[in-house]
C-alpha cells in the first residue's frame, strides 16, 4: 500500500487515447510523404527502363527495419508485417498510370481546388484549434515517466550528436571540451548533463553539471529553434543560468555564432515547427485560463 501511494497516478484514459490519435496522425503524414518519394522513384525507374521490383532493395529495407526493431525492442514479426505492407503499397503506386508526385501537399481534409469557401473556413478553424487541443505540460510529464530514462537519454544524445556533428568535427566547441552542461526542462521534470568529448556529445549519469540552463519546454524549444534570442529569454527570466556562469555564456556565444544553415535540414524543420506549436498551445491555454 505504501509503495502504491508513492507512485505517480496513471494518465487519464482520454489523454492516452488523445496521444495515440496524435501518433496515428503522424503515421499517416509519414505515409503520405513516403508515397510522394516512391512516386519520384517510379518516375526515375521509368526514365531509365528499370524493373518495377528490386529484390536487393527490398531485402535492404527489411534488414534496416529488423535492426531498428531490435534497438527499439519491437516484435520482429510486427516490423516484418509493416515493411511488407509499405512495399506492397509502393508497388501498387508504381504500377499506377500517373507516377508524377503532386506539386504540393493538399490541404486537409481536402485539396484547395475542390474546397468551397465554407470548407476552407472550416479547415482553417480546425487548424487553429489544434494548439488548444494539446494538453498542458503536466500531463505530458506523466506520460514521459512511462519512458525509461535510458531511452530518453539515448534519443537526446543521438539528436544532439547529429545536429552538432559538423561543428564538433570542425573544432568549434574546443573551448568547452570535457565541460559539463546541464539542461533542465522544469515543467516536464527532465534533467540531463551533457559533455562534449572527442567530437561527440555524451550524456552523463550521476554527475553534477558545472552550469545549468533551466526553463520550460516551450522556451527551451524557442531558444533552440532561434525563434527567440537568448538575451530576451534570460532578461524576462523565462530561462535561468546557474552554476559556472562564464561557462554558460561561453557556450551560448559559440552556439549563437553557429550558422543556422549548418544544422541538418530535418533538425531545423522539427525544431521550428515544434517550437511554434508549443508556443501556440501555451498561448491558447493561457487564454482559456485568464
């Protein structure tokens, strides 16, 4: 009884279902993007007279899926079935008469060419409601507790390592090599200690940070995506720097001088869209609770 009383309460069922719906939406968006890429591949195959199926490529797709499944601890059979479905969908698409991809992504839920003014207004209204539908961080905090800390750290380390790889290889951060910087996402209850060592980012377990940047998930995203500058966020006390202030300022200056274009395009898109969505959701929440 005592142990159960100390555990955090499980997330409510509506929130869990809302999160599942969001994941399903993301899967469909990714499928739409994959089909557009497949259409381009089909066009190239047609130009060069290549056959529809490529057995070597299909084996490669399955091998990569199985490797990811092992790393993510997913059933091998599920990964196999998913790849079979995607390959079958790709083959059906390539067999279609028109293989040229559409010039742009259609508006949801229907294309702009077929939408009436009332449909367009309804779609715009639905888009504006998305931020208001997102739950506040305290609910996400409960969901994150279900994710093993080691998996969280591994994902963050991989993302940071990939984003900063060119700068690390060029020695941009040599001045802060082997120094420990903490990142505290206060509203999500997350805290990591990072170290730059031998051209890579390492997340340390059980060590104290020399300097720590702390703030909400939204403000940290706004900083990382360069939607707002560090001086404004620190002046408004939305972010705080504790510990070795000189180390924190040195690292901030190095990051500020880093060309935004040097980050991988995918990382820039994810950061900017996540920051804008989080900021809109926070504004909608505050509007509702005035």
